[in-house]
C-alpha cells in the first residue's frame, strides 16, 4: 500500500480484501498497518506469489448470510495447505448480535474450520456507495422486515438501523485478528 512505503513491511503475512462500500477496505488497512504487512485488493491477488507468505488474511463483506468472494478463498485452500489462514467478515450488525456466531459456523465446513480462523468486524451501511443491486436487495429486506407482524424489539431496532447509512466500525475490532497473526507468525 502506498501509505506504508516508508515502513519496513513484513514479508510473511498478507491481507487480501474485497470491499464494496469501504468498510472491509478500512479494516484491511488497519490490520495491515498494525501488522506492518502488505495489503491488496482481491482483484490484484492474481499477480501474487503466495509461496512467500506464511499467513494469509482474507476480508470480505457480509452478503445474504455469507461472505462476498469467499469462493475465491475456498478454491485456494488446498494450494495453501501449509499456510496459516484467517478470514474476517465485515457486516452491518453489532458484534453482540447472536446471529453472527450462527452464520460464522455456516461459512465453512467442519474440516475447513480446522484450517481457517474466522473473525467478524462490525462495519455499517453506506447506501451512497452500494451497487444498485445491493440497494434493491436492502430495500426489499427492509420492506419485508417492516411489514412483518409481531416483530421482536430487536427486529424493530434492526429495521430502523438499516434504513439509513451508518458506521459502527472501530479499530478495536482488529485486535483479535492482529493477536492471532502475531501469535502464529512470531
């Protein structure tokens, strides 16, 4: 990354990310700065020689209960058998949301969970930077949520929260990722 040109970067860890509205990119940059390692967008990953890295951290954004571009990461798991691997997902839900843990269990098979460390980072919504398709999906979801009879208090709060842009990202949420990376690579 250009901002890190004056820092002696680690060569054993890389952060690769896919970001639509900027939250995942922000976390990638924070992680990269904290670890003093390289950080690249997913569309640049094809140019990389992964042999040089001991650890690969992939970041994607939450999308319909999954992680954007996770298929790319999963397609490389066998090639990266000797690597330490982590995935972080950035979503619009606060970290306390119990549905996050349930979703995280479903992102990978039991075998993959043995190989990949998974993290969640709260981000937010930025409707101004969303694709037209994503905006439409969110509008439909919000309408369905608001139309639901007998909404729980949590559903009422969620419908109100996601009706507009907001940012709940915080640098403190990278601490477990940074600790994991330092522990496995030092």
